[in-house]
């Protein structure tokens, strides 16, 4: 994904959640100039946002593009995601309760869980639910609520959710951006699930390919030090040093 596509993805999420998103506020949130955003949107007819009177407007009738970024991400870094999935799956032991975050890397984790392992999978996204359905040795708990079609997740409508009474033995968490400033994602509705899972889980595992490192997206949900394990196909020296100082195990 290019830097322009990255910014547009963030703008789509922000404008979808804020009815009156001014270009000045968007520029501050993305840490770019207003002119950059104007250029990004000047030829963005294939995207569900446009500029009107200084405000970024989300076109709710533009139904096909809301799934563009998910499908695009599914096609990227496939070999890296498979590599990460194989490593992560080997951490799952028999009869464990596992939380699976949303994201396009997570289904590769589920795919590689050994057939002899019986486990309970806790999830809140449709793509992960479908991946778990294919495993005959898995009991599934779906955190339901309102379905968000843009990123295929469910958001809770009750104060209590399964994560309020369940303490997963492990949580596999995905991210769109990883930096020493924090671990981030595009989609604000994901944040509450991620934070709750991290707080409840015994072992937190961050799974992300190397393209996510040194990136900062719009929604911060954790610090690197909140994770016990990081799995990627490559981790550079800066992050290796940080993890060593903070007793974070690295698999690559």
C-alpha cells in the first residue's frame, strides 16, 4: 500500500466515525499538511470520501470500496504471513482458550494449528470466525453485537462481553503500525476489543509482518511493552534491542 493509499484508508475510517471532519483536523491527526490531503483526495473518485466546503465527507452509499482495503491487505505479504502463522500456531497447546484478533495474518495462525490440538477460539471478526469454523477441533465463542461491514467485525452493544468473564491463556493480536511510540491500527472500533483482550490474557502475542514496523496509524491500543511475544518474519536491530531490554521474546 502506498503512502497515499495509507492516508486515504485512515481518512475513510475517521470520516466514517466523525460526521464533521474538517480538513484542518484531519491534517493534524495524520500529521501532514492540508495541501497533502487535498492532493490525496483530488483524484479519489474510486474511494467513498470527498471534500465539500473544507469537510471530508464519507459517502455511505459507496458500498463496494469499504471492503477494498481488507481485500488488498489479504493479497499482500502472503508468504510472510504464512511464515508467521506457522510459528504462532506452534505456541498453542491442547485445551487452551485463545483470543484471535481480526486482521489478515490471523487466519494463517488458525490454518497452521496442528490437527491434534483441541482448543476454544474467542473472536469478534467474520473472517476469523470463518477460519475457526473450518477446524473440527475448535469450539468457537463469537463476541457479537453490531456488524461493521467496512472491516467485518462485531462491536458490542452491551456493557458486558465474553471478554469480561473469560481470561484467555493467549491472545494473538494484529496491528497496522508498530513503533516505539505505540502499537496502532486503522479502525477505531477494534480498539476496545484489543485493549480488553490484552488486559485479560495471560500471554499476549503480537503477530505482524515487517512492513508494519515504524508505522503509526490513527488508533493506538497498546505499547510494545504490553506484549510478551512478538512474531514477525524479520525484526530489525532497533526493535530487537528494545525487546531484549523489556524481556519480550522474539520469534522470526
